[in-house]
């Protein structure tokens, strides 16, 4: 009995502690779900809302308070963590948030950082959102912690939310330019695999996720063919998105500037590479990414709810 207890304690202590940020959001939640039932790691999740800790503990077993805007919360939450999944919001605050968190990870003895970046195959990039990620990755490289970077292209899930999703219409500001698309489910599966296997397998690796390339008119056609939902897909200019973003409560000047600049640079060719297909999923999880058609079937109810026309408009 004593021997069994000792063996159990050694087994538990040997399991790497994996901490996942953003589990109350879409991607972080999917990553945590993938790791939750895996016996090879010990999962820890975080929240910036203390009132959520009890519920998260009931779901995941280990949940701690961590507020990216309060570095004082980092040391305690990182204690004993071996592998850390970092994702941040798309504001200029991500720079100081990530820097402070990496500094705390160094102090805590974290051995591996997996960071969610963006689709940036070129060093020369002046779009704010993309440049912020490049700066964060440069800092992580210099930290001395083993790293792995994820580079997803445009998330298919963006099609579910306003201001992109409007009754009867997809708003997209790239004219007829091609964009690479990737499902959140695929990025989550890859991230979980990397976090489980750790730095011995994924040290200093950049992984790319772009399954299919479509312009927005082709996206609308695919949705029609897959689930029978017919949508307008007008050719919109980047400048037209500013008022829509403000209508939907997005007022951060740095975010809006980055969003507009992204589409401008895709249209003028500086960031034409976002139309590329580059999929590392087969070597990570043994399959290609979910196609837009299959993703649409999987999310049919959500898509129908997002684009549903008012009854008066249908009549």
C-alpha cells in the first residue's frame, strides 16, 4: 500500500503542469477541453474574474487568478508551471502584458512557452497587429525559455460575429483578394498536442495554419452550397469598416488602425501572403485542416443565427 502511494505521488509529480490562458474565450476553451482528459499532463487554467474560479475548478480541477493587466498576479499563478500557453487580445496592451508575463515565467522556472501569433512569414511587416506579435516573439526568443510559435491565418470563426456577420450579408473589407482560412478547432488540437509533447519535440518550431484560400465572394458561395444560406458579399473598402466597428462598440484607436491597415496592405499587395495555403496540421495531428464547407456544416445553427434576416425583410 505504501509502495503504491509512493508510486502514485511520483507519477503525479512527474506530470508537467500546463497552464492555459483564455479558457473563458473560444480558443483557450478549446485547448483546455483537449487537455482536460489527458492523463499525461496536469492542467491549470486562469481567469481574471475571481468569481469564476470556483466554476473553473469544478470543470478543470485547477484554476487560478491571473489578470494580464496586473503583473502582481503572475508569480502565484505560475508557481510550479512547466509549460505555458500564451494568447492575448488584439490591443497595444498585448506588448506590456506579454513582456511582463514572460519575465514572470523566467522567474518561475517555466520550461516551455507556446505562443499564439499570426500569419507572418515576412520579417518586413508594418501592420500593427502583426508587428506586435513579431515583437513579442522576439522577446520570447531572448528569454532563454524554450519556445514554439503558432501562426494561424484568418479564423473561420470570424464569420460568426459582427461586424462581419450581418443579416443577409457578410461584411469583409478585402475586395476580391484571397485570404487563407483555418478553423479554431484545428489550431486548438495542434496547440494541445504541442503542450502535451513539450519542448523535446517542438523546440524552436514555427507552425503554420492555413487550410484553404478564398475571397469573400467564394466564402459566400461555399456557405450557400454547404448549408443553403444565401448571403450578399459586397466588395467593401477598408475605410468602410471604421464606422461599423464603432457601431459595435470597438473604439480602441490602435485596434481599428491595425484592422484597417491589414486590409489595405492585403489589397495593395504588401500582405498578399495571407492568401497562401500553408498547413502544418498533418505533421502535428495526422490530418489536414477542416475545410470551410465542413466547418459550415459543423456550425450551421450558429451561422444561421448570425445571418438570419428579420421576418419583415424576408416577407
